[in-house]
C-alpha cells in the first residue's frame, strides 16, 4: 500500500477519467459536447475511445483535484486520482487542444 504524506493536501495528483461501466456512452458524449465545447469534447471522446483511462490533469493540487472530480462527475465520467510519482513524462489527452494543462 502506498502511504500518503502526513499532509496529503501538499501532495500532487494525476487525475484520469473513464467511462463508467454499463452506462450509455452516447449520452455521456452528448453531455461532454454540450459542456466542453465541440473541439475539447471531441479530443476527450477520441482519447476515451482509444484507451480506458485518459489523463486530464497532471501534477495538480488537492484543491484542483477536488474541482476536477466534481466537474467530471457532473459530466457522467468516472474519476481516477493517483498521487503524482514523477517517474514518466506524460501528456494530457487535451494538451494538443489547449496551451493550459486543464480544461476548466
């Protein structure tokens, strides 16, 4: 088991999203298009179609992790949070669409 620091709010996190099991993906795709805009939504949808989990934010703070969790839960996606390890360089699914590391 990985131990969290005593003050986990000072740790950094990677936030991934995925489609929930046994849910109509078409409905979630429409919700993404309505709330993210066509270009960002299509980038995320393409990424989710090609792999089960998509990184949407790398090395984010606890507060940002909470914000992303609330936002993507509202959109119908499952959220996976991992403590940032810094072992590999990873790009986000949406980084080619925006110069920022976040879509909010």
